[in-house]
C-alpha cells in the first residue's frame, strides 16, 4: 500500500514538473457548483441586509456605486493560480472572484490593496467591512466576503439605475493575495486595446465583454494622471490627442492643469457619472471619452459597431451588461473546501 502511495505521488510530481509551463491552459473551474438558493436556509435575510447597506452607502456617497463595481471587477479579473494534484490528476485552481482584493498585507504576502493599480484608487473597503459585520450578526461564519462583494456590486448598479442580474452564490474566500498578479493582470488605461482584450480572454471573457464591461465607466470619476497624456503630450511633441473633442479638451485642461500637483484631481468618466445609462457610449461616438483605452473602442473596427449599437440602444446595453456581469462573477471562483469563509474580510481566519 505504501509503495502505491509513493508511486502515485511520484507520478503526480513528475506530471507537475513536466506540465507546469502549460498548466495555465487547463483551468479547473468550480463555478458550476454555485447555486442561486445557496443561503436561503442558512441566511434568509442576506439580500435584504445587502440591499439596505448599499442603499445607505450610496445615500452617503453617490460615487460609491462606481467604487464597488470597480472593486468587484478588480477582484475577479486578477487570478492567482495554485496547483492541485489528486493522484495522477493535475488541476490548476484559478482564484478570481475570491475576495482576495479585500485582504490586508501580512508578513506572509503583499496583497492586492496596495498594488499600484489599486493603492489610493480603490474605494469602499469600509462599506464591505460594515456589510460583512452586519451579515455576521445574523448569520455568523456563513456568507463569504467574495459573495458579499459580488452582491454589493450588483445592488450598487441597480440602485444607480442599472440592470438587475441573478447572482449564483456559494463562493469561498481566498487565503492569500498577490501584488504580482495585480501588476500583471489589471488592464491599464494606457494599454493598447489588443493587450486589454488579451487579459479578458485569458479569463474566459471575450471582446464583447471588453466593450460591455467598459460601459461600467458610465459611473464614477478618474484621476487626472490616468488621462493627462491626452491633454498635453500625446505624441511626445507637446500636442494633445487629436481624437479628443476640442471643447472636451478645454474643459479637461481646467480640471487637470499641467502641474504635477493636479494629478490626483478627478474628472467624471461620463457626463452622467452618478447614473447608470448608455451615455458612456454616446460620449465615445462624440469623441469625448475620457480614457484613452475607452476612446479606442470606437476607433477599432472590431469594436466600433458595438459602441454605436449601445449608443443608440440603452436596453441592449443593459441586457448585455447584465449577461457579462454574470460571466465576470463566475471567473475563478472557489467553492467547498477550496477556500474559507472569512470572519473579517481584511484577514484570513
């Protein structure tokens, strides 16, 4: 019996060493184990608790809808791969929507909160912490932070006037986080569209999801440093981005003057930035999109038709946004014994 166990381990180890460079090609997903009724018995008041807390948060700060949606996206789009061997079977467990973005740094790891793409940028951690504390009062050690963040993002969009989408539940929380994964995987507003699309497709999303989920920029603000290059030195010769509408250029230069102290100033991502609607796409068609990566969507033949469709059809955008959010929420989830239910979202149990 001992020889069989050793043999099994040896075979698995050899397979791991041989296949390690290729394991990212074979993701092992647990999203099929999620259930819309997962907490119906264990925490029947969950949806009401989430809805009230998010309503209160938005009443206090209208920007919070954009912040929670963005936090959920940054959680899901960052995968941390770990290898699971089961005798001669080799799986890669990709942690995506796992609440890892909520973890504080520890002696064991530097997490996602303070990665360059998130530090002084992601907002709303205190809202999730407060919501988690409320849920713990009624349903101790029952609901994961990953599920709470996923539900919070949905409620924030709905309360901002956007669509509702069903959220299957049963996610488990990660026990680690990776600053390196954030640096490599979060799409940047300075990247070419092809690079951003590649980051989406590596998570099982597609180019349509790129266009649709970018529509989340109908909410919120962006700091000046994320688009300042378009205003003053787009070509390296001191000229602005020629695709940017001249009136928008003048307005943005007032908000974001050339001096470095203005880099943290914020400008609205679209002209109705506290309301979830399709104005984002209308702005792109009118060449008044804020981020370079956003405006690129209307200048690329692979995405321009979709931008024009969503600009003229808000119902189509709402329907497709809901569908893409379901896909996003299923990226790399942990279930069962592959994670834990953290008692506090900022730390591992």
